[in-house]
C-alpha cells in the first residue's frame, strides 16, 4: 500500500510519483485508501492490478446539502473513470458501495471498518461528568459541516437553559473549521460552554470518553461512523442522526438515539 498521493491534478502529485517510482515498479498490487483515480492510471501504465477503497466523502454526493467530493463535472468524470477501471473496489459500508456503484465501480465488496475493543474498553464504574457532552472530529470546514457540529452548537444553546453547567467537549485537530465554530459559538452565546481540546493522545481521548455522559455526532453523512463505534465500545451512550451510514450500523433506541 503506497502513501496516499495528492489529489490529481495537483502538481505535487508528480513529485510524489517520482519519489515512489521504484516502489511502483517492484510491487505486485497497488492499493489506494481513497477512491482517487491517479493510482488506477499508474497501475494501467505499469501493468499492476489496482484496488481502491471507497471511504465515503470522496464518492458520496448530496446536492441538497452542497456536500460531496464530485461536485464538479470534471471531478465526477475523473472519479468515475478511476472506479470503472480499478480491478477491485472495497467499500467501508453499503452507503459507500452504493455511491461507488453509481460512479461505475465493478467488483465491489463491503468490508466494515474495525474497532479495537482491546483499546476502546468498556469501563462499568467510570467516573463520569453527568453534564459533559463529547464529540470527535477533525475541524476542517467541510468536515465540520458534514458532521453537523454547527447544529450541535445550536442544540447546546437550548440545553444550557435546562443544564447551565453543561460542557461540550470537542476533540480534533484545529483546522479552518475551528474559527468557524468559535464565531458560531460566540454568536450563540455558548462559547464558555465549549471546550476545544484540539488533537489529543490516545490516553487523553480515552479519559475524555470515559468521563463524558453522552457522545453526540449529528452527521449528514458518514462512510462509516468510526468515532461513534469507538464511543459505544467505551460504554458511552450515543446520539446521532438517522442518515447514512449511521442507520446502517446502529439500530435506533438499541445502540443509539436517532434524531
């Protein structure tokens, strides 16, 4: 499996290709974690079979939310060309498989992502903060919108009325969506109730998970809801949406509360 290349036609892709030319020539199979097509074209050029992994955001397209990678005709055509010519496509959910199929993928197999239950452990006697809400997401602007974190801040405004000491803990790298959320929280008057943790190590993440009373992620779409599954593995109740692929992985009022 070669490192993920820059998105075509980014000029950095050529630099990446030159650096890894020897590995490409000597390998037996080329695997790409996302459904980005340049790998397929390289495989064809060097006679190597290619496997693409349909993760979700790079194939899903929801125009009603202005969300999805294939928003331009050019990107749709390129992604479709790559998926049509890949020797094999792995999808991390039926949701991702559906979109990969729409763009022309053949030989699709669904393999759900795994959760390390040896690390994300259930702690029956965890000392939880009864009024702590946690969510985990890297704070890129597109990801913030897709995960519904702006809607979560709107909800927090109403929760504070009932629980004045509530705290929303947001774990994830502070990218261009961070300032968007800060401005939104300030405008709503809830900034003092939000704790932006940024990137944390695994031990700190586990401590935050175990001390929280609920994990909330109101996503518009997920390829596979990994963070939600990790929270559930820790024994933290979860609230999410009835959107794909949450409704594929969880059952309402059994594993999660859907909104």
